[in-house]
C-alpha cells in the first residue's frame, strides 16, 4: 500500500472519530445490502464485496457520514494490503471518490459534509449531475466472439472475464477493474512472467475490443491513464 494511501486512511479515521463531524445529527439510513452491492458492482468490486462484506456491514443501519467513511476506508486499506497487484491497487485509489458517491448516492448533504472536511472530493459527474457513464455490456456470446476474433480465446477460456462482464451495467472504471483482475488471474494460471507482460502491453487493445461501442468510456479511461488510445499503436 502506498505511503500516500496509508496516510490518507489513518488521517481520515482519526480525524473523523475525534472531531465534531462524528457528533453530527446528519445520520442517514443506509439502503439494503442488495442495493449497496449493486452500486459497488458497477465499479467491478465483486471481489472486494466478497472479501470485505462492506454492504452487509452498512445495510439498513443509521450512520453518520463519518461512520460510512470509516467503514469504507478501513476495508479499503485491508483489501489494498491483501492485494499484491499494483494496477488493482491503483484503480482502487481512483475509485475512492466514486465509492463515497455510490454509498451515499441519495444523501447529497452527507457528501457535502465529507467534502467540507476534505475527506471526499466530488467527481465531475457529481458536480454537473450528468456523469452517469454506465455502459451496458454485450451478451456473453457477443463478447466471446469479439475476443476469439482478436486471438484472445485462450485468455477468455482461462478467465471469468466474459461471465463477469456479460449483460452487466458497468462504469468504465468497473470494466477496467474486472479486466485487471482477469489479467492478474491469467498470468498466475499460465505461470509465465513473459505472458503476463505481453498481456499488459495488449491491455489497450483489449479495452477497445470490450468497449468497441462505447467511445466515451474509452475516453474516460484515457483520462485516468488506464487506456493509451492511439499511442499504443505507434
């Protein structure tokens, strides 16, 4: 885990637990476990949910913004320490503000309170309220055909990527997370560092295959530094 992330987490927890924000009357009733899980799954956090049980820990309970933040940050740290893949950790860091917005989607006042204490920085989507960039992924059959066409049959057969993507409503960063986890699993299964490196080099090509009909999603991933666009073809 990066020093920056560790400092953020420790500061956030201590700050939230020791200042007036923890005594706020602005308590919110959290949605059901199913709803919270669906929101996080849009960001490809299925594995995170299974490992941390975050939705279950919050579902149906009355929580202050501070308590929601502490629940997310502590599990975020635990998960980041358990994961060895640097790219997965990087995407997790990019996801932090989006997860606050997902957990407190119906509670703008709670998000404002966290922003006021600099625990959370609103994303562009939250500010202009036009940031819903959910991508409806193609069917399993179509995704399989696309991957096979681009000589990725072995990768497809050795991973659960197609199953995890097919017919799902995902944010661009969710697609990135699920692809990164699949690439990590693939390199482990073939036990070849060289293959792992080659697949990482081909990642932008795979994004183009998966998001062929979603150019806006590719643009967002490019802004995040996860997709190289035409640069990888030079």
